[in-house]
């Protein structure tokens, strides 16, 4: 009896298992400037955005009487006309905003029905966010976790630090084809968030990338706690099969059990799709009052295309 063939990482397409060259290409995409607008609108992955997140740059403080030597570009002409005396606007420069990326690479993300698997889309989003942060001149670090452990990379401002971060991503990602079972990723996500709470102080941009499929009260509380003194952004990874199942008969299985599914039976298709939409609305609403935005990334399209579209959503 022949033994099953053992696949090497090189035999998997980049849509299934990522590699370091695959992630390094995002440096070019960021440097070329085709993905994200320049100042004053900042990347949702780097966490800086003009309308919904704390900004970076010059923050308006007050209007005062003009002092010789003030930049004439800062003269407030409305106040000057009203009072008859020249007034200047005063700005304060905002402090550095380091980025901390929490990336899920557990077995629940090793799934995709069309172009990519979730774990690869998540890796691409992390690479894009890391390079954009460095381009803006800030430090970047993070935690990459799976069922066997986590890699902690302290925030640094260098290309070498980003490459080390991405190599850790690749190492965790390439473990996925060897996994034999799918586990609930929520305990591992909660453990990673606990580590973030212990290591991150304040004024960070914390981007959490996962599918959030089974988050619990602990997950929500940890995210809210982090948002009190930081900007938290959630990148939700999902597959088109989670939105709608294809027509016809399907055999669905979780391993030990099987289910025969028919979309046309008892309006099953509409019920299935509506449950996913309802879940999206609920998770969005759950974090709205703490100003935690959530962006939905599908496995059906390249992440760079979705980032362009998401910028428009956050600008609304």
C-alpha cells in the first residue's frame, strides 16, 4: 500500500501558502504610491485616518494675536477681519503613532473557495500595513500566533525589522498545510490580545487581523480595553462560501459528521446569506460605540484592490 504523498511548501501556489518574496513585493506597491492616498488621509492598515481615527501631523490648538515671525500661511483671516487685528492659528505637532499588528495564522484561517485562503489574505494585509507604517516614519511590530504559540516582534523603525516580522509570518503560515485538525481560534486570539495589553502602552495603532468567527465576551472586552488609549482596527477575513453556498447539492462535513445541503430547500439559501449579513451588522454595531472600525476582506480578491475600496468606505 502506497503512503500518501508529502507535499513540499514549494508545491503549493502562493494563494494557498505564502513566501517571503511574496510578502516583500508589498514594499514596491507601497513605495510606488499606487495603493493609498498621501497626506492627509492615512492607511486604514497603518491606522491613521482623517475622519474616524486619531490623526497625525499638526493638530489645531488655538487662535492668538499675530506675533512677528509667525508663518503668514497660518493667519486666520476670518478672525482678523472680525476683530480688526491680525490673528494666527496655532498648531501642535502630534506625537509618534507606532503600529502593532496582531495576525491570526490558526487552522481556522486555512480555508478558501475561490482565489486565496484566509491566512494568505491576512499575511498580505499585515505586510501592506507594516510597509506603509515604515514609509510614514513610524515604528511597527506585532504578534503572529497559531495553535502552537506566538511570535512577538517589538516595534522598530527599520526595513530589517519589517523583514523579520514578515519572516515570522511566513514561518507560521507554512505550518498550516501540515495541520490535521481545525480548532477554535478564539482562545488563541484572546491570549494574543492579553499579551498586547501587557506590552502596549498608549497612542498605538493596533490592527487585529482574524476571521473573528467565534469571538466571545473576553475578546470584546480586551479589544475595548485596548481602544481606550489606542486606535484599534479590526480586519475581518471571510470567504464567499460564508456569504452564500453554491446551488445544488452539497455534502458538508466538520470531520466526524456530514450533512447533505440543498440551497433550494425551505429557502435555505436566503436563511444562510441573511445570517452572515446579520453577523456582520452585529459585530460592526458591537464596536461602534468604542470607535473601533471593522473592515471586511474577502478571499476572492487581492488585498491591494480591497484596500483601495476600503479607503472610500472609511472616508464616508
